[in-house]
């Protein structure tokens, strides 16, 4: 609560037709450091909410002119993020539960204990803060992955963005192809955060990072005692991504038995957990990525052809950095700003000589290698430095840059 070191002052509106209740709660929360507004009836509470930002509404359920449910509904229309607690006498708890369905955090039965009110108010305000932060983070993510904010103005990358923008509007399965480090997950996230599913989960899985036994559990979940060590039931990534997007990186590494199960989910939108008999239905948009030649894998019977055709409804090819070197300067500027900010440094740019060396280097590790390289330079630079100079580059980059003139 406010007054303590872990909670800021808030504005609390107390609506109750009993003067004593209003006085007691006003004294309690004022002592806690909050601003407290009081209303003797529902109309007055709604009037106050129409002119003042309210963090928490505490309303009696039964008042002469309006019920607490009606007050809650009106205040929520004015201030959707306002937290609410309903005060109720014995015998009206069923109605109080109805109020919770309208958005009340909880209810307290009269006569109430002051500590109970204090704790519940703190919980309601903390819950409101978490919801605000969650909304803010979702907005930040949407902004970060807007096409205008993705670095890369070359014609090759603009072609990619056009396909991504069109694909984002659909629920079709997408296969992203490109060398390691080209930014395939960035494209997957852009697909998600520019789609109608943007407010739902984006869940990523690296299919090469887990052995077959763990990958199956990771994707489809398991029931309690399904195998040794399964002490509790666990939902899989498909369940966690329900109504959102599941990104399967390195999809070519999925073992043959799991390919069958994955194909069924894509076709039927349903599966069973390991050790379970209950069929679970999901609404998931699948985006997969690979740096392998899937056509050859199909020919060699390492990858199912029916799964391959299911995955590549829309294919997006992300070019290697050596094929769009004109994007290197803007990428360098982006990474310099990012790592200077994160490390508290004053570096603003790379010198012209440094940039020339970077433009000549082939970057076999693509954008990821460039990102790691700039982070290294920023971290190793003198704390007073404002420019990345050639001496901060690894010798192999300098030597390659000197050997390969810019075309």
C-alpha cells in the first residue's frame, strides 16, 4: 500500500450510504497515503468518476438510488481499468459474485475486518498495475514489430515485408526460409504482431534444442505420471499458444514420429497430451522456419511430403546479409544505439573507415553476427568513446575487409 515503500499513492473512491463506513475507510486509506474520495450514493460516485481518474472503487452493493452493480457498470464504462471491490451484507453474496463477472476484483462481507479490507485493496491495486503493465508491454511489442520499425530499406527486404504484411492478415501456415542469423524469428514475430492475433500469445520453440522425448512433451504436454519424472500434468506449447501463434524454429529437425502428430494438429486442430485420452482442440496459427533444404529432405524421406505441403502454404525467403549489404549502415546505427543504451555508453556511430570494413565483410553469420559484433565493439570501447573505430573490430573482420573491395 502507499505509505509503504512498495506501492505508490493511488486515488480510491468509496461509495456507501452509511456515513460511518465512509469515515472509517477514508481514515484507513488516507493513513496509507492514498487520496480518498467519498460518495453517499451511486449517482455521486458516478459523477466523481466522470471527472476524476480513479484507481480503485469500493462500493456498497445496496444503496438507495443505485446498486453497487449499477455503479460498477457505469464506472467501468468511464474508466475500464479501474479496479473495484464490492461491500455486501450477508445474504447478498450471490449478487456480489455477479459483480465480479462485471469486473470487480473481489467482494467483502459486512461487517468486515479492517486488515482484510487493507490487504484486499492492496491486492486489487497490484492486480490493476499488472494489467496496465501487460497492456503496455503488448503495445510496445506491437510497436516494435510494426513494419515501419523493422530495420532494412533495401529492395530485397522490402519484398519480404510486402509478403509478410499480406500474410499477416490471414491464418494460413507460413514457412520462413533462410540461412542461420538472417532474422527468421523477427519475421515470425512481425507476422504475429501485425495480425488479428496480436493480443494473444506468441510462443516459440526450437525443434533442434530438445531430444525427441522432450520435444513431444514440450509441444503437446503430458498428463501426470505419463512417464518417469512426470510428477504433475503440464500443458504443451500448442495449448499455451491457443488463439495465438506458435513458431517452430528449425522445423526440419522434428523426428518422423512427431511429424505425424504435427500433421494431425494442422489438419484437425486437435491432439492428446502424452499419457492422456482427452482430445484437446486448439486454434493456433503455425509459423515454421528452417535453414535446411526441405525439398531434398522430402526426397531422402527424412521429412514427410504431406507435412511439407501443409507447412509451405505461404513461403517467405529471407535473404542473407551479403545480398542486401546496403542495409548494413542502418543496421549498424540501430545496434549501436541499442547497445550503447543498454551498456550506458556514449557511442553514437561507427567511423567511416569502420563502416567501410563492415561493408566489405561477407558476414557468414548474417544479421546475428553483425549484431554480436557491434555489441562486442560497444562493450570493449573506452567508456568515453563516441565512435566505433577499426581497432575495435576483430582481426578477421579487418583483414577480410581489406581483401574484399566494395563492389
